[in-house]
């Protein structure tokens, strides 16, 4: 066997216990400590039923390797990103499967300074160590476990991204989805002059209201209903480990993550003109225009947190955004956050004294987009080749999948890392009908 099925491009993820279990978690702990030569590692976990036992197994593996464990307990992924450098640890591990169904769990990794670790930057070596039973000797001097409560320090970090005196007293629906963000919202609430209307705030491993994944249309309705019921100015919903947040305007409309990238770029460049903004290549025209008009420089990067963070470090970018609702900040150790975008949007709405729908109206009108549409196909790579042969005469780019740009419309098509899926995004210039027509045309070709 030369592959462990749960080792993916960016993390370890799979069904428990078939693909991910305490035995594998223990070996990962031993290998991670050996690979990094780690003396201390920060760990945390989401609310899933299997998370405590996986946490215990990883801790034992780390301790047996002579490594101390700094255990944050129940937390969000961004608390690992914050806690690893804050506690001066050699690495960090978050136990989470984010928005996957309840039977799944996973492990996300960072090195010292919260530098990401993916398959091509460490996980492959850890996989080899486990397969070769080369996970190191049990240390004579075993590590210890220290419980750490860094919520106050973490929230203090978030408060540096906004000026509470300038934020208007908005009424905001916040949907925690029974994930991990509830306690963080409670801690942040006292620093914000807003009224939070909390939905499903209690962390609950049974997920009585469905797995927190606001990308699923059926999961959006409670947020929409609450916005309308309470006459809220804004709605925000988080995924399970709250490294992503999703926005709804005051009318209850779900906002595509693409436009939020533009808004956050605008918000940041107001205070930091001339800085570089990194973005993914799936949908680009609105971001490029907003960044240019705001006095910044746009830099395109391959999608995925490891690539975005690396590119941000290379060009010293202040912010990086993906349409998938991952938002990265230089002043947050180049890491993604689900809370910082929330406070920045509140700040922008307040500064411009505008409703969210008003801030978005021009962007959506100028650059209508399809949003990401998935199609299951038997041979994704072959299908992309066929699309490339068919769509000629435009500007072609293969940084991430296939992008083809014509004067008035463009598209990006890329393969999933983990499933036989093609992911399509289409946008146009001021022509929603053209965007819809080309989206349908491409889908017919992909699925035909």
C-alpha cells in the first residue's frame, strides 16, 4: 500500500472509523512531531462526536514523541492559526471536517508561524512515515498536556481590524449552525455596538438543524427567515469550524463569495492604499476593477489555501480572497478567518452609510456571475480537453483548470481534488442574459 485514502491535497479527511480513526490519529501525532522536530504543538477540535477521541489519540502520539500539547479544546480553525504563533508552538493541528456530513472528520495542519502544511508541503512525508512504520521511537521523556484558554487574546486580535466607535448600531442575524462559532460570537459581542440576533448558537454534535454548511440552499432559509422577521440589516452564517462566513443582505438575498472579495478589498484599501490583493482565478473581473479603482494591485493565484497563502507571502499582499468564502489577512499570520470579514463588512457599511445591497448593486450589475456549478462526469480531465478544443479564439489560461476569456464573457472550469467533479464559473460584462446563455451552453456540453 502506497497511499492512505484519507490523505488529501490540503488535509486529512474521511469517514470515521473506516478512513480516519484513533489508531491513525495516534500515528499522525507521532509522525508530525518527528517530521517537525516539534517540542510543542497546539491542538483544537470542532464539535463532532468523534473529535474528542481523535484529539486524545493525537495528544498521546505527540506526547509519546516527547512533544508537549497545548490544548485549546473546542475552538475554530482560525484559533489554531492564531494560537500556534501566539503560543510560540512548533506546529498546530485542528480536528475538524468543517462542513462535511457528521460521519466525517479530519485534521488540518500548520507549521511554526502558521505556515500551511498540505500534501506537497509535509503531509506526503508523514504518510510515507506511517506506511513505512517509521514514526520514531517512543521518547524516554514524554510530553505533557496543557489546557490553554486563549479566547480573550484571540478576540483582542480580531478587534484590531475595526473601530467600534465608527460602527453603526446595526441589527445583525448571526447563524452559528450549532457549530463552534457560538462561544466566539459571545466573546466578540461585547466589543461591537450591534444587536446580535443569534440562531442555533449552541455547539451541538447532533447537528439538529443540519450540518453547518451555508453553501447548501436548504441551509440558508433560517437565516433568511430571521432577517425578514426581525428587520435585520445584515445576516451572517458560518460553517462548522468557522473559518468561512457567508453574507445575506437586508432583503435576505444570499451573496456570492465573489462579490465579498471585492468588498473586503475595497474596505482594506481604503485604509491601506497601494497594497497588493491576491485572488483566485475562477471569477476575476469585478475584483480586478475594484482593486484598481481603490488604488491597489491585484495578483492572481491558484485556488486553495496553501497556494493563496504562499502567493501572499511572496508578494507581501495585505489580503487574499477566494470566492469559496476563504479570506486571508497578512496581519492574521496570512491565515483565513471567519470573524475578520464579518467585522470588516460592518465597518464598510458604517463608513459608507450604505446597506449591503447598495454596496453590492453596481458590482452585481456590472459583472453578473453564475456562481460555482458542479457537474459529475466520468473523466473530468478528458472533458476539459474537449472544452479547450471547442472554445477557441479567446485568451486561454491554465493556472488553475482552464480559463477562457472573450471580450464580453469568460469562464473557468476546474477539476475537484477529491471527487469526479467539474466546477464551472461564468461571468460577463453587464449582460446577465449572455452569462446565463453561456452557462447553459457549457453545462449542456459538460453533461451531454
